[in-house]
C-alpha cells in the first residue's frame, strides 16, 4: 500500500515505524564512468577504455585530475559524428584502437571496454566486441565489458558493473573448508589493516575483489563466504550468489560500531571465540573511540542533510548519528537495497526521513526550508548552496578517501568537521 504525497510515494519499510519517501524526477549525480578513477588505481595491470564522446573524456579527465607527466591506465575511444550517424563501422574502428593500444602498452593484462550513453544510443554491442577481441588477444590479455552509462545509474554503480563482469570468470574454489572474500574497492592501506586483523582472529584464507593484480583473481565456490565492504554492489553480490557463495549479513565497516559488527559477522561465521574477538579488536577499537572524541565536540547536535549521490548515505547517517551525535534532517539515497542495508536501517533513529531516488527541485526546497548546519551533496549543488550561505560537503570525496575500518574512523569524522570549521573561520 502506498500513499501519494507531493508527487512522490511514501511507503512503509520493513521497520513498521519507518517510512521511505520515493521520488522520481530530475536527478543530480555523476555517471558510472567516474568509478574508473579509483578502479584503475586498484587493479594495477588493468586498463579502462571508455567508448564514448568528448564529453565522456572531459569528465574522466576532470574527475581524475591526471598529471601531464603520468601515463594513466584509462582512455576514451572518442565517437565522432560519423560514428553516431552510422557512416563508419564502429566495430572496425574499435578493433583498430584496441590493437593500437595493446601494441603500445604490453603491460596491460586486463582490458575493460566501458560503455557510455553514446555507445548505448547507437546500440554498439561491447559484450560481443569483448568476446571477439578476447579471441584475438588471448591468452596474453583478457578483455571484458561493462556499462558506465549515466542514463539509469549513479557513479558508484560503475564499480558494481565492473566487479560483476569479473565474477563469471573467477576460478572455482576447490577447497572443502570455508574461505572469506571481501568485496569492494578499498585503499591498499585499509586492506592491509583488515588482513592483519583477520590473521590475528585466525580467519582465513581471505581474498579480495577486486584484487591488486589481474593474475591474483580470487576463487569462488559453495564454501565461499563474502563480506560487502561497500553498500552499492548489488549486482556483484547477485553474481557471487549465483556461483554458490554466501553473503555474511552485517553493517558496513564505517566507524567503530560498523567496523566491529562487520568483523564480528566474519568471526561468527568462522566460529571465533568471543573472548579472542574482544582481545584482538579492543586496542584498535579504543584508539578509534578516543580519536572520535575530538570531533564530537564539533559535530554533536549539528543538523545534517544528505542528498542522494553514492549509496553510502545510510551507513554514513548511522555513523554520524550514533557515534558523533549529529541530527539527521533527511537521508537521501539513489537506491535503497533493503536486504543489504537491513542491519544499517535497524540502527537509524526511528523518526529519520529516508528518501529513495530524487526529484532535485523538491529536495532542494526541503533543504532550504530546513537550513541544516551541513549539506552532503554533489559538486553541481554544492556551489549554489554555498552561495546561499549553507555549508556543504562533496559526496564524491567520501568515495575517493580511505574511510573504512578503525584507523580511518577519525579521518571519516574529520571530513564532516572540516567544512564547519572552514565556515566558522570565514565568518570570523
């Protein structure tokens, strides 16, 4: 049952005391191509070739801030007017560019053909192209495809599509004992911290998707248990479950509370004693709690409004509310995966206003009416809101910055404190 309210639906969620406003209309988000910016740093011998327009090329170049003396591992095969008009054979042109690229860059072992709005408009079948080119360049180079089009997706879903494209080709796990797979891109330093924590707990073997190198792809099978490190990996999780892997139910590893619950989910699945778990996690947990004390003074009681952008909004809201004492005016998310976020939803205040999807004009009206202390939004909204006297935080920075785990809890808090400190100094 739904009730129509101001051009949107308000529907009861799984929690009977909570409602979710569903909006559809004009949106303000980056497209999925942006995920290349952090993915190309993670998989160190992979290359991302966007098949798109000059606009796509400008977006990736601007988002990455590529230095002129660096040779990045991504590029754009620019579709000209003659390609869009069907005056040339796009597949022949693509084959030529891929051959030229792989000849010039023999270090590439994994090549992603990334679809965009223009390539989808002319119905260029990149999956068929990837299969054709793989037959030409295998076994030296593996070629896959996925879409980063912004027509229907937000920017973090580019990572989901990329990782989902890897899953069908992952080797079969032949082991009879259970293994753990951590899914989602994290900074290498964060990954190393979690490896040390899992080793101390006696949990293993532990693998990561994506890996740092294409020749160390994780194995997967019926005895694989996986933890999601990011909340926007719905398609990847579905592909892993199709391979027989089982997802461990947990909040996401943001803040002390989220990290502890995330690690505990793995510990419970592997039969780790509670006393050992507390012994291993307590030092890091106490350090993180002490570090957060410095930011509670600045953030406690402050009102925050989160626009839908990255799908990180609900775990962030839980962290900001429960660990830093911030008041949640509205928490928007592009898509609410109720199963993956069930544990997070349980921890939110019962009266918080959740919004799924976006009608940006209606949401801006609500934000202006509320006049929160801090607004988390995309770059396209930040400058206009700053001009109106509001304090903003760029949502995209939360994806580029290492924020998972105990050691990063204070860094995550600082990301929200910094704009408020800056505003106070400007006013002074």
